[in-house]
C-alpha cells in the first residue's frame, strides 16, 4: 500500500500486481525487439497486465518509464 502524504489517502499501486511486474520484466526485450515507442510500449504493458491504464499511478509509471527509457536508448 502506498500513502499519499498530501491527501493522507492510501491506495494499492500496480507495482504490487504480479501481472504488471511480469509485463515490466519483459518490457525491455519487447522494446528492443520491436523498436517500440513509448505509446506502443505503454499499450503493450496494459495488454499484458490486463489493466486499462496506469498513467495516474506514479510508482507504476516511473517503473515503466525507467525500463522503457533504458531499452529505447
């Protein structure tokens, strides 16, 4: 669980979801093999993790972007 110190609300991030973590673990290879841009990689992770979006989930977004950025270089 993650607690937002500004709002004092708690929530569960997708980084705690096994399907999301599995998609992130495969993201580097997917990006290198397909030369995926950020949008394509994002859509692929959503498909693999069976989620509609994670752009508002800051920890999940940061995890995704870090892996995608390394692979895209």
